[in-house]
């Protein structure tokens, strides 16, 4: 039975789609059969970030409406075995995410895949709620600034009250905090919230810190998940985060500015 | 925001003494009162009392109540009302500004007759307290209270052993305890209980309110923030007390 991971944030523009692409790619690279679904109906982006926009024939909404079957809509990634992309419709809107249809698709995907990564739209309306409803685990993508932290807090509240697990009074959705666009230099200058500030406010276990990096923009423009760029700090940071998600212990990097080796003990604490 | 605009008229629960009146002109009444008051003068000084007329056949004239009021005031007692009065008695009592009280009949018997225990009985004011809810079980919350969440405890206390986020709202008719950081709103005494308090292990609220009086975070002195604090209504002012002080 596959595990459903929702990548969510409340706020827009914090890095949900980048994270969904990187996470799905990272899980597939580790040998897990993975599909990544775009829930952002009407604002289709995942296909671009995954570099498969010219191969989309059928989409999520076609499958929900029974116009196509899953195998017709799933796009197999050319670079990574075990990785499939499930694009959404650009012409429809969130109301097309009908509850029964989504439920049927998720049930079917869970039979075939180990991991189902759901790229949630921003907001707390129908689209975002549908994306988080089926979640077994949630990756809460947060930027180190107050409005993003508050929106994340709201989404965590919705995970605890509006998810299927909450409705059926099952074990709560597993929560993971992913801090993206983090700049230790700006934290030192007092322009950004620190890792500790964000953890203190959200009280959710920290899965990783993704440093602010130019390679993220470049990767999404060229349609390559940033995790495939093993040289870039952001790529390495995503690789760490996926490893931790899989249960590995990894040192928390990128929390402090470069070349501050004498504070290594602090890194360890941030990872705990 | 109805909570913020609590009415000027609010309910309250008071403990009153009941003095049972047989014959208002019976000299033993004077003697008994004297003995009782002498036993604990501080307790009876200026105490409001309710006259129980259950066993009183007289007291139908205004003059009777005037005499009773004079007698009681000699012992520094202030009559505020009557209970178990007949229609005629009630009419006379009203003429000297004594209010009708209901309830507590069954307990009122021993007052003023038996020398000990003191003639103190509870006479809860049944009328005119619609906004005071009955006590109920406190509610315990162990998970973080997230932004956008509202928790309301009707008629009881709210205890949170987790952080309360900015944008979350805690409302209780009783006290609110937060054994974590309070960053959201806390509204205690929502039904008008002026004795309700807010306690926070770490105090960084957006807004606090007790019985309709409120303070926004802008109006809170910075010295109270980021530490333990309690909020109470003292002399009609919403006051922040540092730590767990008792005043």
C-alpha cells in the first residue's frame, strides 16, 4: 500500500512545486516507485519543473472524469527509473477536483506506487484541502519569514482537522517541516527568522533546510529537478531531506554561513 | 465581537446572611443579634442581610420595616431584601427599598435562633444573573492550537499544555491557562465573570480579554512579554501581573 505525501504551505511561492519535484525524484533515485501529482488545477507548473510539458496528452481531471485511464495520463520520466509525473489541467479550475473521482484515483495509485507525492496549490480552499485530504505524511514548506510561518501554522491545523486521517480518527498525519530559501547571512543580519525561531513557533520536527540558491531557479527553468544537481547546495540539501524522510540520520547543513566550522556542535543540535 | 461589548449590567454571585424574623418587636431578637455580632464583630460589620419572613405574621406595615431597619443598623447590619414575604409584607418592604429575594428557603430556618453556628446562610441571588454560566468541567488541550483555530469552553476553564499560535483564539467562560507560549488571543470570562483570569507560561498574546475588557498587544508593556504572566480584572482595570503573584 503506497504512502501519500502532500507538499503544502498555505502561502504561494515558497517552493512547493520545486520541493515536490525534488522529493519525488529523490525517492525514485532511492529505488522507490514514485508518482508526483499536480493538484494545482488551472495553474499547471509541475510538468514544466519536471521538463515533461511537451509530452502531456491526458491529465488528472481527464482521469477523474473517466475520459482517460491512469496509464494514458501518467508520464514516465526519461531520466529516472521508477518516477512518474501526473500532470493536471490548465483549462479547468479547482472545482473539477471531485471528491469521489480523486478518491478513486488515489486508491488506484496506492496499489501501484510506493510513494504518491501531491503538489498542493497555495491557499486553504478546495484545491489545497483536496490535496491534503488523503495525506499520510505532509511536508510543510516554509520560508523564514513571518507570513509564511503563520500560513504554515494554519495548514498544520487543517491537516489535524480536515484530513482523512483526522476524519476517521486514525493516527494523525506525519508532519515534517522543510525550511526553504534559507539564507544564514540574512538571519545573522536579523533580516530573516532563524531555524530556531521557526521551529519554536511551529513545533514540528525539522526535515531539512534548503539554502537560497540560484541553481533552484535555473533548474526549474530547464525542467530538471534540483536534486539531480549534486554539486549545488540546494541539490545536496534536498538529498539530505529525502534521506532523513527515509529514516537516515544526516547532519543538518546550511543552517549557518559557510566556513564557520567552529560552530559545528550547533549543527548537530539543529538536527536533533 | 459581542464578547468585547459586554453589557454594563452583569451578573454576580454573592453570599448574604439571612436573619429570620418572628415578631419584629420581640426583645429577644435584639439580644440574640447582640450576642451573635459580639462573637465576631469584624464579620458582621456593615454586612448586607436578607430578612426571612417565613415565620412572621406581622410586618405588613411600612412602620414595621422601618423599626426593623433601625434595629439592624444598631448592630451595623444593612438589610437589602426580604424573602418568603406575603403580598402585603412585600408591598411594605418595597416602600423601604428592600428587594424581593427567592430561593434558599430551606436553609434559612436556623438563622438568628440557634446561638451557634453563626446565622450565616447562603442566599444566592437567583434573579438578574443570566450571563453567569454554571460551572462545568474544564477542557484540556494537549496539541498545539494552530492559527485559525478557535476553542470555546462554555461555562468552564480551558487548559492548554501546548503552544497557542498567532491567529488562534481561546475563549472560556472561566479561566484560561496556557502552559506554553500564548501568541494568539485569549478571552476569559466570556460570559461576564469578572474574576476569571488568564495565565500564560510565556506571554506574547495578540489580545487578552476578561469579562469584556481587553488589551491588544500594542497596549501591553514590553516588560510583560516573553515571560510568565497573568491577566486579571482589578478595580475594573485589566491588569497584567508578572509571574504568579497573588494580588
